[in-house]
């Protein structure tokens, strides 16, 4: 698949990016992507400090990775839980943000959800990511109140329509 991806500033960029099902061998790379995400620096760091995306998680859920063809470098990933339908995780590598990878993943997520017969997907968003989810069609449905010590801040709850 050769999507046309746009960088910030509008400059067009042609890349070869593919999305594939994650495997147990991806676990360490996905864990590193989560733990090193700049979106979780400072105030949010405690949320991902000990987070692990293990092989068991990958085998249990529908986890997909966006990779650069040829290099297999992970640009981002998402995890879809079917029952109840929820986007459990979605991360884009810091150096790949603004290139359309997130939108590519959301498009794949919608197609995967549609194949599973879902009509909507719950998203409990990291507060700074709410604008992104709204830009791809999610609508805010409420707020999840903080649950210290695990989560120290309120989070937006959204519904992403599948079709």
C-alpha cells in the first residue's frame, strides 16, 4: 500500500507504509514506543512508566502495527478490544507524528471493526489526543473521572463511528 501522507506544513511525502497484525516478536518494540512517548512526559509520565505490551496481550487482542516497508520499523500501532468494543491503545512514534500515520491506523481500525460487525468504538482518550480523535470523526460522550493512584487526571470519553 502506498498512501499519500502529508507532513505538517502541507508538504507531500510519498512513503510505503503497511499495516500488519502484530506478533509476539513485536512486544518489546511496542512497549518501548509506549514508554518513550513524548505525549506522556511530565505530568503524564507515571501512567506509562511501568507499562508493558506483552506477547500475551498481543495474542489476546487485535493489535496491528504500521511499519515502513523494507525496514519493518514500527511507526505506530493500535489495539482493538471487541467485547465491549474499545480502542485500548493507539500510539504513533514521536518522529512519525504529523505524517498521517494516525489517520492511516484509524482507517484500518474502522475497517477491522466493520469486519467484526461493530458500529462504533469507545475511545477513552489521553487528554492531549482528544483533538486528534475528534478530527477523525469521534464525538465526545462524557468524561472518565480520575482514579488515583492509577490515573491521576480526568479523561475524555468518545465514540468513534465505524462507518
